């Protein structure tokens, strides 16, 4: 029996190892509390260009393949601390109809509103 896409969550974090482990455990507990299913977990250690990170690519591939209907991360800063680097990842997630769980996810509409046609933030 397969789990419906709406109830599956991919966990992502980018932090140093001890913080990563703690963040993943907290997210697992939250997913369980919400009655959802963790379908995959990825993480990165290096703060390189987000779309070049293996963990973000794993997350995006799971979304593209329809394995996960949502992603959870501690905060958008786990993608990047620079808004213009967050936007390509968030844009793809939104285009796929993905639910984004992050403590600051309510800022996404604001960030997207200020994009210009080239994808840069004004």
C-alpha cells in the first residue's frame, strides 16, 4: 500500500553535524505529531550555491518524481541566507505544488512578490 503524496514529507537541513542531527530529530517528531510520513531526508554541510548542493538536488528530485508532497526545514536560511539564492529553489517547489514547512515559510509570498522578471529581488 502506498502513502498518498499529500501526506509525505521530505526533510532537509544544512548545518554542522551536531545541529543537523538535532534538527532532523525535531522535524521527525513534528511530522509524526501531524500524522504525516517522512519519505526522505537529505542534508548538506557546505554553504555553496543551493542548486549545486547534493541534498537540495535529492529533495528536488523526490518532488519532481512525485514521491513527496511537502518539504520541511528548520528555516529558509537552510537554503541560503541570501534571498536571491533562495528564490530558485522556492520557485521550483511552488511550481510543483509543494507545501513548504519552515518556521519562516510565511515570508515566501513576500519574497516572491518582489522578484523581477529576471528572478532577482528588488
